[in-house]
C-alpha cells in the first residue's frame, strides 16, 4: 500500500509541476514576445510528425547503428581505434559515466538550459548556464537532479512547440502519438525493449520515482540502472519506477498552445483534465498489477476532452 501511495502521489506531483511551471514560463515568455513584438516561428503538425518519426527511427536503432559503425571503423582503423577506445574507457572511469548515451544526454540538458535561459537573458549567460547544467548532470548524477533536468527539458519542449503549433495541430499530434504509444507497447512491443536499453545505458528519458523510500531521490543514477538489471534477472522487488517524458511533455504542448491562443483560464482547464488522466493511468496501472502500460492514451484523451470543454466556454 505504501508503495502505491508513493507512486501515485509523486507521479501526480511531477506531472502537475511540469504543467504548472510550463504555464508560468509560458506566461512569462508570452509577455516577452509581446513586449519586443517578436513573431514566433510557426510549426505545422505534418512537420512535427515527420521530425518525430525521423528522430524516433534514429533513437530506436542506435544500438544497431552503433554496432555497424563499430565493425566498419574496426576494419578501417583497428590500431588507432583501440588506442582511442582505451582513452575513452579511462575517461569514463574518471567522470563515472556508463555510456556515450550519457554524454549525449548531458549535451541535450546543456542545450536545453541554454535555450531556456536565452529566452530571457543575454547569450553569454545562457551559454554558461547550459554548460553548468550539463556538467552538473554528469558530476552530481543523482535521481533528484535528473528529475529536475527532465522537468526543465519538458517545459522548454512544451514552450517551443506550444508557441509554434496551433491548438488543432497540437490536438492532432497528441491524438496521433497516443495511438502510436498504444501500438508501440501492445502491438509491436518495441517500446518495452527500448525502455530496457535506455535504463541499461543510464540515460533515462523520463522521471524516476522511488517506490518505497523518499531518500532514494538522492540515489545515484548508476544505482537505478543496476537495480533494474538485478530485478530482471532475479525477480526482486523494484526500488524505482519510471514514467516516460513524452507522457508529460506532449500534453504540455497542448496546454501551452491553448494558453497562447485562448488564454490562461482555458489552459488551466486542459491542464486540470490532463492531471485527471494521470490519476486514471495510475488506477489502471495498479489494477493491472504493475504490467507495462501506455500512459499517453488516457492522458491525451482527458486533455482533448478538456480542450473541447474549454472551447465551448
């Protein structure tokens, strides 16, 4: 029972925090654009889905791409590659990272920090802030800092695409990706395999929630990945639960789009219904006794209902 309460409360808190911080940042950014009379770049739903598909194709096939490149490079530069590999392994040991995924993820965090800061401050300050965030993610490597970084990433993602997309474009994207999530988990099942590979690499594109102890928010990311490996092989109880970043980021895109085009009260209705969707997800998850569950369809469904209701007001 305690485990369920922890998952339920922290899952809702983190999701609501993304929505709340996203709305506040959206209001601030909207005032900034209006003050300096800046027109934000318009994005269309077809462009978004093509970009999403291309990025997903690359990410899901990174293990295969890495193996192919590894074989080709070994044949072409065998001696030199062995020397570089040895140097890289020593570098990994010094900064305590597990894979190239983590380097890429830290760069992503740094870029997001730069993008978020550059909206309101001069570029030199934004660059410094981005570098600090990226370095801190590698050096601190704790669950709480990872969740903080993910929150910053998702809020920035929500603002960029929420301001660029119209409400109906956001609606089409959210509905399409909800169907995609459903098929990816139940029909094709590659999302489950991708999640396992992501955990093993130490670069988790989502929130990490301790199941039993709040003190586990201070656990190292290495403990999270090693804990999941042990559980898969020995069927031991899990210390952590994962929630996908897209489950929080994509509904935020719709919320921000509504904020920009219809106002704060309408955006709060969409955010509120999205949170109800999260509650429903956890109720289904507990009923299914912890089996993999596509969270986006229920959340997207309630967010769309919220949007339709707000459109009638």
